[in-house]
């Protein structure tokens, strides 16, 4: 991912927090000479050796999985809030742009056994059911329903490299920076407002 130095995020803690909050990602690999991508939750976890990894699962019917054996190199892409930035918000003539936060994780994928896949599934469901009025738990599902879980393939990704971009108008002076935040907040667009909130955190 091309990232000018001014927009490069090298703060491990903020990257970790981002991956946990925006864990619905895109898993990309090459299968039979073609690029494949699947949109799935991909969770940042710590393995038995204390090393951070990514975990997830895809359907056994997904042809993307065929490529894991021939080439274990994968890319997981995660995106956060993003918004168009109008150059009319500056006090000088310039070009419009786009503000966004994104993280690319490069690594090597391996398939895990059925027991590990079910454990991953339990963690995933518990995470997203935490605020439910009547939370579902994998342990309480019937044998019939759990047979559907046999139709997935669990995986782990050993992380080789992380590239993180936080493009939030860092190249603007304080006056224009504050004005961009103000204009984003006026849009009433949730994505734009989220960008404004992230910008406010970066520069007081």
C-alpha cells in the first residue's frame, strides 16, 4: 500500500485497536492464477506462543480455499471511516481529496482442524453477541444446527508485515484542519462524522 510518510501509522497500539474495532475485512489470495477476495470477519488474536495472528473462516464451498495449499501468501485488508474532502473547505485553491484509515496485513495462511475452528467460532459469536438482549452461544446450539458449522474451514494467518495508513489532512495548517472537521460534522453523514472524530483525536 503506497503511503506517504506523513500519513503512515506506525503506532502498534493504535493499529491493534483499529484491527479489533474494524475486524470485518477482505481476505485476498491467488487461486488457480486468479486473484480472489472474500469479505469476512477476521479477528486479531494471540496464539499459544504469545504471537499475534489473524483468525477467521470461510465456506468449504468457497473456491478461494483451493489456493491456500498452492500458495499460502495472503493479504487481509481492513478499512475504517472515510470521507470526501472538498477543497472549498480550504482558505486557498487546491484539489479535493479523500480522508481514510486503512490497514493491510500480509501473512501466511494455514488451515486449522475442526476443533480449533469451533473454538474460533465460539469466540467470534461471544464477541458480537455481548450486547444482545438474548445472546446466542455456540455451546447451546443444537446438534442439527452445529452440523452447519461443519461446512466451514477455519484458518490462522501468521503475520509477516503490517502497513497502516491514517490519511487525515495532516498536511493542513491548524486553521484549515479545524475547518475540515467543522465541515465534516455539518454533513450529518456517519462516515464523515467518524472521520471528524478521528481528526479531533489527532490534533487538539
